[in-house]
């Protein structure tokens, strides 16, 4: 089957787009943001595309909420790691800060 990578690429693009939408809707419609995160995660699973680390910092794996730093999540940075806590369900997770910097323009 051809175009397996292409499919993954398209899925990734859509995942990024969904997270952009989630961000845009967050202030007024947090429940919509949550829905976008859900869609993005499903897209990833269906197309075997891994959600990029930088985006993994933007949602809670446990309750699925879209997380905004200082709004519904707490960020504690320690060296190259950041500990993110979801204020909705209290779930805590750690991510590397290194990869995020690499991705930024
Ligand atoms: Zn949560």
C-alpha cells in the first residue's frame, strides 16, 4: 500500500489544526476544546500518528481537557522537565521541555 507516510503526515497536520482550534475556543467554549482534543487523539490512533510531545503538554490524558498554562493547569518547571497538573481532575504528568524548544521557530 502506497502513501502510508502521506496519510500519517496528513493526520499530523490535522492534529495540529485541531489543537489550534482548541486553543482558539478555549476561552469561550472549553467543552469544545475538549472535543477537539478528543478528535485529535482519535485521528492519531486511527492513523498511527503519534501526537507530538509539544501537543501532549496541552491536554490531560486522564480527563481529556485541553490545558492552558495558568488557567486550568499548573506548570512547574524544573530543569529540562516540566510538571503539569490538570486543575480539573488533579492528574499530574511530566514532560521534557527540550523538545518543545526544538520545535519552536
Ligand atoms: Zn484532567
